């Protein structure tokens, strides 16, 4: 069974995901939390010790130097102790964050393989990259830094309010009243800015995608002498981004300013309240002094907590983005093999139409492959060849008709069944950093030298490998940047052949081969893989004399089918194509319409 992301969401909240992620790190988390709690308590001790010394000096006027020295020593010890605890808390939070970073990335990479090929093909690679890299990094940053600072800020504010409460509940109330008013003001304004933040995130995502393309294609930009300003798409997106940032700042800056101003005015209530309590004899002068000193420390932590409530949205969005990828269970992969039914042909197109939106690309395409033979679909550019290849491997669903493998709809096959039944080489060769051997063997084990050699010979790689000093160990850069287009394609073909499925689909895989290699290519396939069925999609007529069955595709319709000689005799399109590409023929130039074989499913 294949999984689409919506199968896995099940209303899982980001907090649930966060809990899951941290679940296996409870001990480290507990240690970090304990240490930070200690830090928050110790944070108030210096204030208390300062108060004691001031009390001794100013109020009691009984300070002895020895006592003051002891207080100073205590102060130093508390500061050292607090900082040691803080270092410990950061150590554990960082340790946990780095472990989580690795685990989550690994899990996302593992889970990617659980999604259907169909879904993966539709994904925007910049967005997938964001989920697997940036979003996970945001999570790591939250756990390593923000979580510690946030907890510290919350506990410190709480300790201050508690200490004020212990002096006199009215002092605590007058402090929290201002903070509450500030929070209410901020909440009122925030509800109005939510839509601006949502828009900003949207624009930001689009900008990131384009920027990622721009960076990827930087050499091309250079060739066209474009820079980020003259590359209009990027420039327009940057302008929209700046405009949205301006909108967000316009709407949030006044409310944020008012909010911080209110927080800073904590003394507006506290000071009159302290004076009144002291003058009415309800608290001592020492307690008044202590209350004012404590209240000074509440501003920083409360602002930190508020900042977090703004940044939390970004964190939650990141978690939400990775949730579908994170939540799918890797053991959901379905490796069930395909049911081979000899009653049906291996691959058949039955009256297939295909449309991209309103644009009809294939019309009534109807054929079946000759087994253990080279079947070729040949035609001009834009005629629908790659669309046909994608239908054959189940990446597209026909708008009408059916594409079947052993009588089963290809689109509905599980990944396991598809991979077992076919290998596909597309125009994109998908090479990884490593060696030629790594790219061909592609993680498979137990491949004999003879099997590997067969694939190398048939893919026309041998002559090239002989010229390489390191042979199969020749390094391959990321995306095969150090290889020619033809070399990359031949490596991809060898990889597909090595998988040894009954069906191999080659979509323009030999396009970069010269004519001589191209002719040898078909002979090599036939000679080395007599029990494999090939579906070759090509615009090249050279070498087709070595194929077994050819379909001539013109503007989305198969206009003729047969072998090379019969098509030369009967199909005008085929003969034109063959001659235009330098083919020689002694065949007749009088055409008789090519019959299209029909058959029943
Ligand atoms: N994803 C798509 N959305 C809309 N139209 C598409 C899409 N992909 C291809 N097309 C259109 O479908 C038609 C057939 O495209 P296809 O890639 O199948 O042709 P092709 O024969 O393989 O061409 P080429 O030899 O140039 O690769 C073209 O007109 C193309 O513009």
C-alpha cells in the first residue's frame, strides 16, 4: 500500500509531534529542566544578598566589614553556581538538540521512501529540502536555545511574583496587573496582524523556492548576464516580500511598542502601592526596598516570553510542515510482488487518451509490447513520447482507456510491485556523489562480476571505462557534474539493466549517443538481455533497424506500427524521419496505409 501525506496527518498537533520527537530523550530533558529551575532560583539570590547588604548599610546602619565580606563571598559563589548550572542546562539541551537533529533528518529521509512515486514526483524539491533541512534546524534551534531561555524566563517571572506575594499580596497584584494589561493590549493587536503574518509566510515560501532555483542555476544566470535584479521573477518576489515585511512592521510595530512601554511601566502601580503600604505601616522600609529591587528584574523575562509567543508560530508551522513526512511509519512500505498472469500481455495501452488540463496530448493510443524484444516509440518533439513513458510507468493516469501490466492497471501498482516489474531511465539521469560503481550498483548486494559486466557492455560503457584510469572507481560529483550527458545516461542505463526486471523503459536515454554507439546499443541490448522486454522512447531513427517492433507516434497518435523495413515501405512519416536523419534505404517510396493491429483485453 502506498501512502499519501494526507493519510498520515490525522489531526496530529505540532505539540504532539514535538512530544514524540523528545520522547526518547526524557532523561536529558529532565536534567536540563532541573538545572534551569535551579538557575531561576539562584537568579534571585544575588538580588536578595544585595538587599541584605543595603539593608545593613543604609537602614540598620549596623554593617560590619566582616559581614559584608561574607555577603560578597556568598554573592560570588551564587553567581558562579548559577552560571555553572546554566552551562550544564545548555550542555544537556544542546546534546539533545543535536541528537534530535540527526534522528529527525534520518527519519524524514527514511520516510520519504514510504510515499508513492506519484506523490514524490509532484513535490517541489525546494519545499522538500526546506522540510528536511531548514524546518528541522528550526526545531533544533528551539530545543538547544529557546527552550532553555524560555523556561528560565517563565520561572524567573514566577519566582519574582511569588517573592512579591510573600512580602504582600497587593505588591504582587499591582505588578501582575500591569503585565496583564500589556498582554491584553498585545493580544488585541496580534489578532489583527495574524493575516499579515500568514501572507508574509506565503510570500516567503515562494521567494525561497525561486531563490533556491536562482542559486541552483547561477551558472546559467551568468551565461545570460542576469543578476538577482535583472532576473525578473526573483526581483518581483523580492519586492512582494519587502512589501509584506513593510505591512507586517506597519501593523506590529505600534502594538509591540505600546506593549513594551506598558511592561516597562510596571512601577506605575507598584511604586504608589509600595509607598502606601509603607506609609500605612503595613510593610517595613526594608521590604519596600526589596519589592522595588525585585520588580526591576521582571521586565526582561516577560519580554522574552512574549517574543517567544511571536516566534512560536514559525516553529509550529515548521513542525506542521514536517508532520506528514515525520508521522508515516516506515514499515508501511508495501513490497508485494506483481501477480504475473500469462493470459495478459506484459504491457499494453488500451485506447488511451491523455490530457494535461484541456490540452489533449495522446489520442486513442492502442498497442501491446512484444515480449523479450525491443519495442520502440519514435516520433518528433512534443508528440507525446515522454507522456507515454510516464503513463507506462504509472506516473500519470490515463484520461481515458487503460495502461496495464500483466492485466493490472500500472497506476495502482505498489512501489514494490512496480520496482520488481520495471526499471525506468528518464531524460534526467539522477547521479549521486560517489564512484561510477556506487551509482551503478545503487545499494544492491550480491551482484556478480559477470552480471555487472553484462550491464556495462550493453550500456556501451566499457570503451569509456577502459579509458578511465580508475575504471569503475572513477569519482562522480554531485549530479554527475564531471561527466558528459552521454556518460551520465549510459551509467543510468547500466543501473537500470543491473536491476534485471522483466521490463526496461528507456525514455530518450540514448539521445546523447553518437550514431555508431546508438546502433551498437540496440544490438548490445538484444545480445545481452534476450529475456528482457524493452520499451524505448526516442526521436532517433538511427539503429532502429535492430529493433523488433516500432510505433510511429505523430501528434499524440500512433500512425503506424511494424518493423523497420515494413515502416519504411508503408509509413511516410517514418520514411521522412529516417532519411532526414541520414538513413539509407532501398525500400519502396510508394506508401500503403499502415494497419494498426487491434486486440481485445
Ligand atoms: N506537465 C505538463 N503540463 C502541461 N502540458 C505538458 C506537461 N508536460 C508536457 N506537456 C505538453 O504535452 C505535450 C507532449 O509533451 P511530451 O513531453 O510528452 O513530448 P515529447 O514527445 O516527449 O517531446 P520531446 O521529444 O521534446 O521531449 C507537449 O505539447 C507539452 O507541452
